[in-house]
C-alpha cells in the first residue's frame, strides 16, 4: 500500500457540498474530530466512488495542520489533487480552519489549502472526495486532525490483480517464467455476508505455493488454509473464510516447472445459501526459463578502459601486451550477458576467468576498476548483466591464454564466451628495422616524420611536408621495432637514438613510439614500434652517403653497451632528367599495365624522396583507375609508378587497337613521352587461318601425288 498526498493528480473534487454525515467520531476536548460520510463502500474498476469529509461540533475551532490523504492498492495510479488543481505546496493539504459564520458550508481555498466559513457550533461538511478505482483492491480516504484523531472511508474494489510477472501490476493476465513464482491479490466485496468462503483452484500447468490473508484494516489475521487440510501442502488450492470483516485481501502465490498456461479461479460461496458469490479468473502464462544465450558478448580492450563503448569487435582484434612486472595490467574484457529472450540477463550467473601460461586474472562488476590479482582463476556471481575480467602480468615473460566461461545460475549450463592470448614482455633484447619508406634525403631537409599518430591524410603526404601540425602526421622514413628475448615487441626503456656515420651528410634523426591508434600506424597496440625521421645537412651533395645507427641501451651490458640496427641513406638533388615508360611495348586490349616515371639529378643519381614527379595523360582512354590517383606525384628512390607489380595493377591498356602515347611535363618543364600499342584482336585469328590454309594446300598436294603413283585418276 502507498499513501499519496492531496496535491498531485485530479482524482478528487473537493467541493463545499452539504452532504449529511453517516459516520461520526466523537469529539475530543482538545480538538474537533474528523469525520467521513460513508465509512465502507464496494466499488468497481472504472466507476467513480464519492465520500464526504468533515468535522464534528466542538467547543473550539479545529487546530491547523489537519490533513487529508489517500491510500491505494499496489498497482494503482490514483492520486489526490485539490478541486481546481492549483494547490501545490506541501506534501498534503493542511486545513487551517479559521473564522466562524452562521452557515455550515465551508470553502476550500485551492491556492493556500485554507478552509474558511466553518461554524464550530455544529457538525460541518468541508467537501467531498471522488475517486475512480483503476485496479482491484482497497482504497482508503484518510482525514487526520492534530489531536491524533482520525477518520477513514474504505472503498473495496473486488477482484484479483497480479503483482508479479512480466505483464505488470494490476492485471489478471500475467506473464511468468518457469521455475519462478507469480503472486496476485484478491479483495472480496464489502457486501459479502460474514463467513463467506472463497475457494482457490487452478487448472493447466502449475500449482499453488502458499496463500495469506488480512483484514482490510490490517489489524486482524485472516489466514487461508490449504484445500486438502494439510498446512504444509497448498498444491490442491486454498480455502479462505472472510470471518466477520466486511472486506479483506488474500495474496496467492503460484509456480510452475513447465511452460504453459495456468488458469486460477477464485470462487466465493455464501455461507448461508451455498450459492456462488463472485468469481475471478487469473491467467498465468509461463514461458521457458531464462537461460544464458550465445548472443552474450565478450570484447577485449585496454587495461583501464572506463567506458563500455570502448569495448568493440575492433578493440577485440588488437593484441594486448605489457611489461612482465607483477601486477602490471595487460587488458580488460567486458562481458555483456544476454538471456534466451534476447534481453540483458541480470541474474546472478557465474562469470569465470582462467589464465593458463603467464598472467593472473580478476573478475568484478565495475568498469575501470583495477585491483591487482595474484590468482590464475577467479569468478563473479553478481546479479548484473555486465561483468569485467582483467589480465595482469605475474612477473614472468611469455604468453598467457585467457578463457572466459559463463554458467547459468538456474540450469548450471556453461558456455565459453571467448579465448584470448595476452603477452607479458621481458626486457629489451633486440632492435631491428621493420620497414624502410624513404632513404634519399634532400639537403637541408628532414625526411619522414617521427609521428606518434599517423592519420589517413598524413599517410599519403609528401615525406618532406612538415608545414603544419596536421601535416606532421605522415609516415616515418623508417620504422624500427624493439623486442624481448622471446621475440615479443616491447617498449624500450628510452626512445631509440639515431646516430649518423657522417655528419656532413646527415645529422641523425629522431624516433617516436607509434601509438597504434590508427589504421595507418606501424603498430596495432602501441607497443614496440617506433616511427623515425632523418635530417640531411644543408651542405650535403648529391651521392653523399651515411649509415644511420639506431640504438637503445643493452640491459645485459655491464659496460654501457647498446642494441643496434642500421639504415643506409643517400643524398639526391632536384630533377635534371625524366623518363617515362610502360612495362610492355605492346598490349592486348584491356590488358593490365604499369606506368613508371623515373628521374635523376644532374649527377645521375636518383632525385631526393619527395621531388615532384610526372603524372602523364594518355592519347587514348585507359581502363581502370586514373593515373592521377595511382601515382603519388612525388618520387621515392627516383621512381613513381602506377603499381609495383602487374598483379597489383589498377590501370589497363586501351580497348582500341593501335598505338597510344603517354605524355607529361616534369618539374624542369620538359615534355616526356612513352609510346606503346594495342594489338588488333583479330590479327591473331587471321594468322591462324592463313596457317591452316597453308596446311590444307600442302595436304591436297600430298594426296594428289599419292593418287598419281597408284594410278588413280
């Protein structure tokens, strides 16, 4: 039951009506006692019921602070409001009874809640309360004065109303789950004769678990008994005698181990006539028990992610590793449990994590909560649809296999959600060149970028383009990787240093750890890979050479030694001569082709990486992708080609037979060309026909010769 204040919803009309009082509570010396009109009424869902409220005569005016409120059954949305909806202060209306006139008609001020126009020499009616019941049950109008005197008007709405089930409150059609319980309440009519018996029985699936009953005023027990007479066995139903109470409420609990429909009947039998008084029917539909579904998800992400949105199929594909120091967090797996009905499963299912190999695990229900673990297996049984598994290093290097299993709390069935490999890395043991992008520098420039993040736009930028902060997101001239003794990438103790063998050619370079946060990065998880650039001195000449040594400290060296790798770089100058070529002189119609531009400087050496290249046009339409999209527009190693191999070619020879010419203008404004041709598609066929005709002529001559020798005419 709940008590709702007088100020909220328009389910009441407080009016200055002169209704007679049918129930009067004697006055107390210190206060005027409250009264209600009809103390007990029977109601029907959807039909309005009205009662008057007022006070008895008293020697003095009623004290301020008198309140009116309404108590409604569970599931009801009926609330009280003042007569015009304007009163909105306090939790209940406080009736401040002031003034005296010869009239017994009171006026309620809906703005202040004050009641005026009251004569205290006689009983007065201060208004009426009208409610429209919306579910079966007991509705109580309460009026209370400050002297602890009260009056109540009871409105009994007969019928049954479910209180547990997927269909909601105040219903007689309840959805339920097998193995669970359903409860409904039944309120009898206030017009029932004393001693009326109600019998509860059911057909279909399921049976009764128990039943309880109370008087309408809640003061006297009114307990049902099992139909078979055994206090411990309710499976056959229940019998409930209302006693001398005008109305009471019985609560019935049902269950079923099987899916299906249970029909519960509540039939009242008049104690005198034996005739049925009223019948209520409750339909309970039991669905299959909720079970953990394979639709449940488990995604791995970083070790301290604080937002569920960061756990995705994309993050799940990224390998996770961390330093082997015991307690270092490696990764987190977010588990979302889904039931067989396709909704979140917040039952106390068990989520278990097991680590085999290197590593420890911890399972809890809070995202972003890191708690160091020293166990190979852990489980969590919180009543929550979301759980989190964290992997930690255990002090040893190597890989660990993390397995997450969920177990249904009801059926005991288990399901493996996923298996992941995590890596605990040891100390740096080697450094190597993982990729070489640019090696020909321009005097006075830095080639490539030591970027932590490489963007999609930066990935296709000229290696010499460092003009803005946004442009400084392009690829490194070369990439190095640091690994431990097991060959696992590991972050070095300090950024690798780049040392030049000839400082007149190159002053060295810089490296930055690749964050691994972009598709175009050299690392997938931000561990072990470094993007590096190199600088060429302003006085360097074409053909100048230097060996760049990239080094990090050797943790096993006692003399301050280094782990090293090298990259050879050279110097190129601006374009002096450009050549344009195709990979073949002749093509079949639509055949894949490669277009290549090459440039050398005045010394005959490849021009510097980033020098503007030729992007030619064709005298006949080429198939596939335009050359302007395939060729970068700058040279790398003195070359800019539409593709590296025929297998990767995306441009195709013209469909028309005959010769065609590629033409472009290089940075010196020289016009360069390349010529090729497309063979006639029919030429080969004609050649084959001519050869066949020649063979036919020779065969005919041979036949004639043989016939002559044989004398055949």
